[in-house]
C-alpha cells in the first residue's frame, strides 16, 4: 500500500479569500473516496489540487510521491485520470468517440498528427467496451447525449491506465436511467481489484456508487469529517455540515438522504 495523495496544511486563496483552509488529507492506493459538502464548500478546488491543476497558496501537496511546486506538473498529469465537465469542453465536437478516448494517451484533446500504434487502438476499444460505449466508437462527440458524454470523459480518463482517477460530479445533470447506468459502471470499476485509487466529488449521497470506502465531508473550505464511509456519512454529521436536519440511510449498498 502506498500513499497517492498527501496534503499538509494546504490553503488556496483567491481574491484574498481562502477557498481551502488548512487541509490535511491522505489517500492510499487501495482507497475509494467520495467528497461531499454544500455548494461553495471547496470540493472541486480540492479535486483540482489533487489533479495537479492548481498549486496551493500555502502548505504542502504531494501527489503520487511528487511535491507540487518542485516537479514538472505536465509529466505528473499523465499519471492522473481526471474527468470533469470543464475538461469535456476542450474535446472537439467533430472528434469521434474512439479518437476522443485514444488521444488521452498523448494528453491532447483532438487528434492531429500523432501516430498511434495498434496497441493504442486496441486498448481504446477495450476501454470503450468497459464503459458501454463500443457502439459509439465512430460517432462524433458532439452528437452524444449527456450520459454518453459523461461516460466518454471517464473512459478518456481511464485510457492512460492512471495511478489515480479523479471524477468531478460524473453523473450531474443526467436523467434517471443514464445516472443509474453510469453509477453502476463506476461502482463495478471501483470494486475491481486492479482499479487505481479513486476520488469522486458529488453533491448528492444518492450518486455515490457501491464500492467506495471512504468519505470526506467539507464545509466552508475546511474538512468537517473524514474517514471510513459509514462512520463519516451519518445523519448527525451530514445534518450539521449542511445546516439542515437530514436522515441518512444505507440500503442495498447505496446511500440516500431525506429531510427529518
């Protein structure tokens, strides 16, 4: 077991306001974390630090054994799978789904003059199959539904065989069927013995896939609670973090929350 994320006293300041404040957080390579909290809690900013997309204003952030500020982040990012709506905006609408996934091998978002080996295409097609996208390989990215786009983003993040997989609201805005299909696939992937360490941001407990082991509950840019998922996502802790009385239940491997 090795540590893939190690944050010590990490603070991120924007416009003289702390977005993250004194964050201490460690993730091991066999853990699957979900980050939960109200709007403005700092969830996406924390994920961007873990993705080596931004540097802390203060504190020490070590990702995959490399300290941010002391290494070439472009090389580090090739070891991290990161799926977010912001990343998807850079994929050309005319790009095929196959190329949208395969270009992740070169950390680019549109195929140009790169030469791909047969092994690249075989892996891309295998990843498409894993994420139920094999029939969309020749479709243009811009013609996909929201659910198909989300799964393409995740498949792209998985393509380079990352040591750390980060998912920023992977089922946000999806309809019920697309949401449940995507949650189920993520859960299967998270439960696989060879899957990398994973961190997922969500606003809703109902969106947490089965197979996730730990939870980080945030409020006001700080960690409110963290640890094993069943000890962290309790009715009392969720209610206090969100400032509203909520009853949390765990049924058939999935969480749900209702007003008390």
